[in-house]
C-alpha cells in the first residue's frame, strides 16, 4: 500500500479492512512516500508496533506512486501480492477468496476481482461486474483494476512498476504482466471498494492519467511488435493498425442464391472497403453464376458453383475450402457495409488480441443494433448484446 497525503480516517479504514480479513495469513506492507504529516506517521507507527503483520517504511521525500509501490514490494515476503490504495477498502472475505482461487488454480500468475465504487461513508454506489479474461477489453481500458493480485516473481521478472507511467502505473503493469502470465483468473465477486473522493481515479478526475494511459498502451504495442498507434477515444483506448499493413489476406465468403442480393453486396463491399488485400468468394448455383460472369472482371472475385439444395452451413464450408486468405469472413448477402475501415478494424482485433473469432456490430436499417456480440446466460442459453438499442450505445 503506497501512502501519500491521505485523510487519516480513510487510511485507518483501509488498514482496518485488511485487519478484519477472515483469512489470517497475510502481511500489509505500507510505504509513506513523504507525506510530511505527523498524524499519518503516528497512525502507521502505531499499527506497526501493535500488529507484527504490518510493515512500514517512511520515506523522507516523495518519489511518486510507482517508486513507493516498488518499495512496498521489496518489503513483501509473500508469493502473491495484492494492490490496495490508501483510501480504499477490501471486503472481509477478499483474501479468503483469493486464497481459494490460487488453491484451485495453482499455476495462476494474475488474479482480479469485481469491484464497486463507494462514497466517503464506505457505502456502495456502483458495482462493476467484469468479464473473464479479455485481452481486447484490457486494450480498451484498465478493466481488471481492483482487486488485482500478482505472483510476486512475475512483477519482478517484468521490471516492477515504472515511474514514467505514473498515474497509469497499474495499467502499464497489467498490460506487461498479462503478456507473460501463465494463467489469469477472474473472481466474479466484489472484493474491493474504490472510494469516490474528489480528485480520485474513481471519479475520473485525473486528466493527466489519460496521457500516461495512452503512452503505456503504445509501449505495449511496440514491445509486441504490433505496428499500431494508441489513440484515445471517448469511452476508452484504441490500437489503430497502421494503414501501410496489408499483409493479412482476407477471404470474404458470400453464400447465396439471390442474384439481386449478391449484386448489391458486391457493390457495397467494393465501394466501401479501404483495405486492399482481400478476395470475395461467391457460393451460388450455376444459373446465378452465369448471370454473375460480368463481375468476374474484378480480380478479387471468384465464383464457386454449388448446385445442391441450399444449405447455409455447407455453402460456408464449401467456400472456405477455396479460400486463400489467412482470415475468413462469412458475409450474409443482405448485409451492407457502412464503414469504409470495417475490414481494417476486424483485422486489428485479430492482430492486437490474438483472438480466433471476431464479430462486428450489426445494425438494422433503422440504425438500431441487431447485435453487438453474443452473451451467454440469456434465458438460460445465449442472446444478442444490446439488441434494439441506439447504434451509438456504449458498453
């Protein structure tokens, strides 16, 4: 726990949330980073004198949150370390849940839990139920956040916290750690209360954090040798692949027996696709194939004749066998392209996250969302995310 000029009552609350843990085999490593506050010093010294599980270090000058956190890490003797801000709180069973996760997943290197924002009185205001491990979500924002627990060796192996990314030091660490971690576990239970005090990250009151946030993401991309530019967006971050990259060939497969739909679909793809390295494979019957002969003048279009009764799945498989691209896009014949960089954005998801399957946001003609991904558990099965909400709806 790095400490710096925190309200004494909030510091006490944070420490007491650790002391009240149902799991007893813990140590609390606190570094005051030059607060120059006699009250804080006395609080820390009193806790250290009366509870041998609490270790303290009082720095004479301020070196920044990354440096102070690294000092606290050096005090730690545990195999795993959890990160707690000096004004936040843990639920009473937080460490017990973490211990259970480690026991059930002994190879894990990185654990995170759900969290909630709390007011000055410690009352919950907003619960954040997180997805299981998602590389794409982490690129978009520091969603793993609190409560984060790392294998100590992993943190040291990747160089600990880096001061040049202060104010986004936890994001920088998560990006680097997730690239090296053997196993990442999500505890789907609220274990952490993130206090919404004025000027806190919970309030979003740190504009300078946005700058270091993007810098950390750019460093992550550079180290992964991803030719991309990290960019801020209203609701998160974005890794935009540089347009000079056209090395991934894409095969767009259109299974259809409707001449009008095929013609319209071909037009919308060719007119609205900036990405150049792609082919279109039309899987259709011989009669329609004959009508489509004029469009074969486009070098990227191929026609696969399929004269069996219409079977969508079989047609997709038939087209996939002919595909020469590294990425295959299954494209319905009634879909129209509305964003010229649509294919580049899909490819970005493959390159930046290592995903095996990527789906776009689909809209109805009235611009309401048809779906923006699939969600398991809807009516006990699976459902479409954000169905019939306005197209600008953010997650």
